[in-house]
C-alpha cells in the first residue's frame, strides 16, 4: 500500500514522467493497481484549476481510480461541534436527542471512513493488488484510510507497541498537522479554518473495531481516550507541531518527553491493556451497517455519565484473568 499527495497536473494536464515510472515499477506486466482518491470526482476535477488533479488514465493504464469522498475540513469540525453540543444538553427528550445525533452526521463520517478503509484492505487482501491512497495534500484523509486499513489487516498493528508504531509512522512522521487540526476543542468559541478532528475520527473508528472484536486488540479504550486528550492538550511532545521540520526547528525531542516512553513504563502499561486480548491472525472485517456503528459513549458522554460501574467491571475482569 502506497500513499501520496495529489498529482500536480493542473489545468493543462501536465505529465510527470517520474511519477509514471515510479507507479509503473510497482506493477508487473498485466497487473492492475487501484488508486483510492478520498475526494469526490468533482472535487478532484476542480482541483486542476488550482494546480492539482488526478492521474490521467492514458498515462497510468494499469491503475484504476476509485473515488471515495471523505470530509476533512470545516464540515467535519462542524459535525464534531454539533455532536458535543447534543451530548452536553441533558434537558432534551430522547426523540430530540436522537434527531440531533442523526443531524450532526458524525456516525456517517465514521461509517464512510471504515468503508473506505475496508475497500483498501479488500484490494490488498482479496484482490492481491497494489493500492495507492491519496486525497489532496496526503496528510489528512489519506492517513486516516491507510492507518485504518493496517489495523484491519495486520495483527501486529493491533498490539500496544504495534499501534504506537503505526501512529508514529502513519500520523506523526507522515506529517499530519496536529497543531492546526487540534488547535481547539469543540467547546471553543474560536472557529479556525484549519481545524478538523481527523485524528479523533480515526480513534473513533478504532474504538468501533475494538467493540466489534473485543478479543482482537491488545490495548483498551483507555489508551484511545489518552491519545485523544494528548492530541489536544498534553504534557508530552509527541503530538506537537505540524510536521517533522517544525519539530526539528522547535527541538521537540530535546525539550520534551515522549508519550510512548511514559505509556510503556511497567506501572503505566497495565492500565492500557485489554485483559480479554487473544492474538487473532485473521483480518478483522468490521460491519458498517447502521446498527453496527455506535456512539463512542466513553468519550462523548464521559463528563455526563459516570463510568464507575464499567471501570469496576473491567477491574473484576482483569482480576479474574490474572488469577487464572
């Protein structure tokens, strides 16, 4: 699986022979690859007017382009804000609450992300084909899809250390602009143009996987909650800045501590492990039917509903597992 930004073909449909050669070397003669574009066909076409574009079929004859549009900017942030507002309003009736939950469309974004990741995984696993994923810059929905596909396909990415490596590789080193995307929370009055909860959407999708496959992920919901908190406000430098260049200029590694070093301490690590985990070598194909996608209550309702009884239940499960 490959990832990139969009080709810069522009309105004159410029060629890039280096790109053509690179993608040509990936495939053997007679093989077909898939390009999953996370923009709509119309958006990709419009991008040509500002210097972007898509891969022309005539220059990439062995590659089939599939458009699977995913929201990444203001609409996604507004969806997040509306969901948080609905979850914070305890005065509304159940019917009104369900109506607001549906109208915010957050669960639709979760479904779309999982569906697109499944498409990439199917191309790799069932078609045995090479896959290139890109949207516009290649640092938002592109990373969402490639990271999710790896969690679905790779058992190693479902371990605690493997998942940390995945985040480091597919989000941090790949240049997801955390500083811009996670500048404020949904409670902020500021409405910054660059804000968008792509990383939260990824964590939500992973939580959906953990709920559907409760024995297959070595880490627990607590890790996902900690990662969400750390992306928005953290005592560690792991999610600071927008890319590696900025982190080098700010000397982040020299001036801050790593979140991973803290999480992997023996005393801390135990808090983030799933006591029900059993190694599963199979692909974890998630269901994306409406009844299968649920609200992540542990995050969105954690300040409204007490988790005391759930925490006690998990502690009891952990005790039973360790005592046997």
